[in-house]
């Protein structure tokens, strides 16, 4: 975190005075009308930077997401601006930060519109590449990434959720094809691959394989059979559409696999090369 703050201050030193006065980063949230976010900057800005927009897990925060140095520093080291959004309390658990996931309960915030408002605000502060915007999320944050990818993907280049998928009822269809890489733990008991009922609440997680089927239908694939497979250490992946759709399973539980961010960025950069 200390390194990230130093990098942020170095970047700010080249901004106009009015921008510096409105600066934010690290533990200090940036604010837009619909909510707030935290950010970490790369050490150098060589032209417009690609952006990662990240949704934290249930009950967490953008500030906590920035403390995951393994993930954040892997992104900033490769020149990405890492943006960690803040959830808001929802009706099912008013004391915990959550996302307005399509799980059969009434929505309370348009999370896709919120993420776009954050990108608009970020673009007023820094030179960013709006053609290379990767949306990531973990657990319940991964679920909202699936929702946005399916229903409201405009303004985002690709999607990489982990350990969270659609909730039931699953969408019958999506707005169109998207680029999405999903990671899930084979031994995940919090969000099992098949989904589960949440005790005491009227909501139920969806099945990851069924969700991938919805995305394949939206992509117009005539065959569910993967076009190819890959084996990266203990992680096994199934690929469709020249890997624009990719499902990867690792042997762990409710967490991304080691080296998750680098795996995601390797995929993202193959799909969306710079320049």
C-alpha cells in the first residue's frame, strides 16, 4: 500500500492544480453521485492507461480490495489503473455492503450505470483508455459482473468474474455476445459450482455451467462443446469462440487461484492487444 500511495502522489504531481485539489486515491475514496470508489495507479502513465473496474465480495469494501496487494500490484505493475468500487447496504442485510444483483429481490442501484459514472469521473482525472476496460469481481461481486456482462455490457471491453455467477432465476437470454473469463474453485462451498439456497433468505445461487450455457446462446454458438481445452498447472479451462468465452476450474475453495490477476490479464491482452 505504501508503494501504491507513493505512485499516486507522483502521478498527481503532474496534474493541474484544480485536479490535484479534487484528487483521491488509496484510503481516500473518490465520489460520484451514485456512490464511491478507491483507486491505485501504476508507477508510470505512458499514454492512456487501461482500466480494471473491480467489484468486491459481499460485506467487504473497495478499500479492503486495495489491500489485496497480490491482485492490485499485479495489475498496476502491468500499467493498469485499478478501480475498486464500493457496494452499498441492500434490503436483505442493511448492515453489510452488497451489490444489487438480479436474484429475484427488488433492485436498489443500477450497478452498470454506477460503474460507467465512475469511469467518466476517472477520465476527468487521468488519461485512460476507454477501449480497454476490464471488469472483475469476486464472489457476490463476481455475480454482479455476470449480470452486467449479460444485460448491460456497454462501455466495458471484457469481464473476468471469480467465485460468483448468476443467481436464480437465470436470465433466459443476454443482450449479445461478450468476452468473459470465469474462474471457480472445485471445492468452493460458499458458492458451489451448482449454486445453493441461502439459509433464511429467499434467494438461491445459480449453476455456473448453466450460466455459461446462457452466454453461449447469446453468442450464437450452435454447439455447446468447447472448441478447445487448456491446462495451466492445476487450473483446467474450457474455451469457446477462440477463448472469448473461457471457464477455468481450480482445485481450491472460495477464492481465485494463485496468480489469478496475471492469468486474467494474459487472457485480456490476447483478446484486446494494445494499440
